[in-house]
C-alpha cells in the first residue's frame, strides 16, 4: 500500500482535475468538424499585407534582442549575489534567490499588461516586460552555472586577500562569461515567440496585427502572419543553434 | 626573529566528533624553510589553512610579525592575507586566463579594486610578472592560457603568483603531490631557491618524507592533529618518522626519482 | 583582444543601440501619477482586494487542474511518440517523420491552439487542457526520445544474456532507467504549464486568466494585485514541490 501511495495520490489528483475541467472525449470528437472548418477558413493564407506590416516583424525581433541583452546585463549582478560560491553572505544569497525566483513566477502576458498600463501601448512596454522575463531565465541559468563552478581559483583569490569585486572579476567571471552569448542566443529564441505574443495586450510588435485581424475575422491574414512568423523563427533558430554549437566548441 | 607564532592552536570542524588540530604551539623564524609531515588526515592542511584563516581556528592564538592576528576580520584580515602567499596542491589557477594575467592576480589585494577590475596593470607590475616568469623558466609561456600548461609549469605559475605578492611567508599545501617525482624535485628546488633569495619563510606540507629530508631546514611532525615533534632536519631519525606514521616506512612514503 | 573580436563587439553594440532606439520606456508627463495609481493608489497593485479571494481561489484551482490534466495527457502521448521517434528503438522510416511532426507541434503557439480548440469544444477549461496538452507533446516527445536514445545498454545485455524475452528486456532493463528521467522531465514541463495555464484564460480557455483579463481591462489594479499574489504563491508552491520530487527521483 505504502509503495503505491504516490501513484494513488497522482490518480486521485488526475481524476479530481479531469472532473473539474470537464474533459470529455465525445465532446472533443464532436468538435473536430468545427475545428477543421475553422482551420480551413484560414487557408489559403492571404499574404497581401505581410509586406506592409514587415516593419513590425522587425520590431518584434528588435524587441526580443534588446530585451535579451538588457535582461542578461541585469541578470549578472543578481546571479553573482545569489550564488553561494561568489557571495558568501548567506542572507544576501537568500534575498537575491528569492527575487530571481519571484520574477519567474509572474506570467509573461501579465508582465506585459502591467508594462502597458505604466508606459502606454507601445513597444517600450513590451521591451520592459521581456527584459524582466529574460532576466528571470538568464539569472536562473547563470546562478546554476555559478553554483557549480570550480572553487579553486576563488579560494586562491581569498587566500591572497583579493577584495570581493576582484574575486568576482578574476575568480568567477572567466568561468561564467563564455556562457554569456550562449544564454543570450537561447533566450533570444524564446523571446521572439513571446515578443510576438505580447502584442495581444497592446505591447507592440506583430502580435498587435494578429489581434486586429483576428477581431476583424480576417483569418486568412492571421494565417499569413503566422506562417511568416514561423519561417522567421525557423531561420533564426537554425542560425542561432549553429552559433551556439560553434561557441560550445571554441 | 620570530615571524609567525601559534599558541595552543586548535580546530574542531563543526559537527566533527573530535578536533582536527589540538593545542599546537609553533614558531617560525624569518627565512626558514619548514616542512610539515604526517600521514593523511593528520591535520596538515587544517594547520596551514588556520594560519591565514582560510579556516577560522576554534582555539588558541595566532601571531604574525609579533602582533596578534587571531580575531582579525574583514579588511584587516584581507591585508594580512596580502602578505602571505598560498600555494595549493591543484594550483588553483584561473585556467581561462593567460599565464601572465594569473601571475598579476597575485596583486589583486594590493592594487585599487576599480583599476584591477578594468584589467589595468601598471608597467612596473607587468615587468615584475615577466621577470618572475623568466626566473622560473616560463618566459615563453606568458601569453598562453594557464590550462594549456603542464602540471609542473602550472605550479610554477602559482609560485610566481605568490611571489608577486612580495610575501613575508608562503604556505604551500602539498604543492608537488600532483606531480611526477622528477618534476616534484625541480619545482621544490625552484621554490627553495627563490625563497632563500628573497628571505621568505616557507611552510610546506609534504607527505613524502624524502622530499622533506632533502629540502627542509626544519621538520614538524603531526599525528592525529597533535604536534609530535619539531626538529631541525639534521636531528631527525628513522624513529622520529616511525613515531608519527605508527609503522616502519614503506616505499609509498618516498618519492624516489 | 584581437582586432577581429573588437570589430565583432563594436558591430554588435551598434546594432543593439540601433534596435533599442525607440524602446526606452517613458511614463510621459503624468508618470508619477500613473505609477501611483498602478502601484500604491487607492485601487493599486499593492493594495490587493481581498474580497476577490474566493473567485481567485477557484480560478487558480481551475488553472492547476488544467495544468495537471494537460501535462498528463501530453505525457502519455509523448511516451508513445517518443518510442516511435527514438532511433535505437524504432526504424528510420518512422523515426524521422515523427521527429519532424514533434518539432512542428512545438512551433504552434499555445494561445493559437487554445483559440482553435475553443472553436471545437467551446470556451472553458477543456479547451485549455487540449491546448496545453497538444503543445506539450512536442517538447515532451522530443525529450522522451532523447532519454530513450541515451539508454545504457549494459543492463539490457544482461537480460538478453540470461535468455530474457523482449518484454522482459523492456520491463527490467529499460523501464527502470527511463521512468525517473521521464517523470523528471514531466514535472519540469508541469512547472512551465502551470504558468501557461494562468494566462490561457485571457483568450477564453479557462482558469484564472479570465478574471485577470477582466481586471486588467477595467484597470482594477487592486484586483490584478490579488490575482498576482495568488499566481505567485501557486507557482512558487508548485515549483518547490516539483523540485523536491525531482531531487528524489535522481
Ligand atoms: N571541511 C572539513 N570538515 C570536517 N572535517 C574535516 C574537514 N577537512 C578536514 N577534516 C578532517 O580533519 C582531519 C584533518 O584533515 P586534514 O587537515 O585535511 O589532514 P591532512 O591534510 O594532514 O591530510 C581529518 O580527520 C579530516 O577528515
Ligand atoms: Mg591535506
């Protein structure tokens, strides 16, 4: 009985959650026809306006890149203060770990909505939301790297009386910096997708057009935007993956 | 003249059932080359690390240049450490930086933090680093990444890093344990030569007795965290070592070429 | 630094500055007033409206349920598709197209899937379950295939050596290796899905997102504050439990 407790707990949770969400196979099968018709309505995609909104695609990419970079720059001090290897002050570690984890608990669209409320419905709002979002991810990745770096050089720095900042600069950064670009590219890939979505709440970029076309029932235009986005994302992912591989070997 | 003195030095690691070091009274004079020997777990590393307070001793007092340093913290402790070089068994170099930069890091405690953080070093410092590297036979290697060097070369770099501190004292924790015997001898010869030239006191942990006998002026024998004896090398005998190792010596205890 | 890397950094910096030109957030003239209203004001974010506690609690429960069911369903399909996609178990004729299918699924955004499923089964949590489940199959299937491909073959050889059947090989040599890793990946996905499930409601797919959308549109920041606190608490608790269970698994 004890052995099966985890399984039983899980089954109980699953049944409770299934009932709560009204999962039903017949309903799904019944809906297949409607969904098919809806998807069919989206095609053939109407590319006539894609070139007109192309600047907003570029804007989406710019938003993603700038936020990644600023987010990364903010993430560094946070991670350095959160990791026990680089900062030996326990309560500071705890505080900054809490902040890094806290940022990551707020959903991206909620961040974007708040930014829109504060900075207005323009790309800077999207950039702010994405920056915080990137900071959370990069901060966590970096924190984990720092926690596992070789302690030897840091110990040598302590032994020769190096001040805190010099310990970081010469003991930790040379080990954490090579990953900087890798993390940036990885988060950039994620950010493009998020940047395309924050437009739904008015935070700029291509999502704004998707939203507008959707509300107007121009599903073929929405499809064209999605297909274009898909192509852009695929190309960038491929390039970025290549660069990351090259960096890993260097 | 006495450079370093410990009075009743003791260390119990938190959670450990018994102390790793028990009331060690010890004195080192200027310019001495002293070996600390004892079987693994005798407390050699603990002893050395207490001296520059990489570990805070739980009992006793420490004196450096006649002043008590037992309870130093923060900035004063940092200043004390800038005058003591420490050499690690595994070199503890920053493998991704160049050999030259690794030597310069020895000055991190003595130059303004802003300047070193930006990577700015005075011409005089760079010249001194080059000079030390040349003295240790590494002049061709200065621009290479530190992790591209052999073990013996890396340990020489870490000796240069300690020397650029212009230290009064060098603590070396099993500096040649990761090296093959011929290299071990070569590195120890270099260390002893520069220490004598500069009048630096050296405390060196060695678990190969023949190395201690060959290079040390004086040997401190530890066993189970207790000082068993402390004699000039010439006065030690076979029985001194039997006493700390608790058995007759084996080939393992020696690092013959 | 070499001459070339100087150029590299210089061009990168220039491009970033160009990209960032209109992304500097500004609150405009009424900035302080707006920030006040958003954060500290009578109906600001930092003055959560505790009257909303019970609808928020039920919304969050629904989000949690969506994440549980969605992740579980995705896990089942991912296990099947992962086996078909794993090169060492399946054949190239099956493995290559399955991998392509999984990566195609990954690129379709959750919110889009949510909209399509809403057309099929109507608005509500079931559509959310389907959207999360469908999207997660992509990542989970890929990771499952990777787990299977990195199986240690020695225990399998041992079972073969004592004359075991194919079933026994799977049951006694492969499964014990796969299960903990698979569960760990599943839990990790669950952490991501609980975040996603908290915003799906913004397009009508159930959970706390609906309440959130209403509060944002009405600019009732006090309500947004309550919801934010709720999301942060739930996500943090889920992360914590999941991390503990994952640590036990490996
Ligand atoms: N960080 C530590 N925590 C707890 N016990 C330790 C620690 N380091 C060393 N010890 C214990 O202290 C004793 C002395 O160790 P050490 O000083 O490393 O000996 P040596 O360097 O002579 O081999 C040993 O019993 C060892 O297990
Ligand atoms: Mg030791």
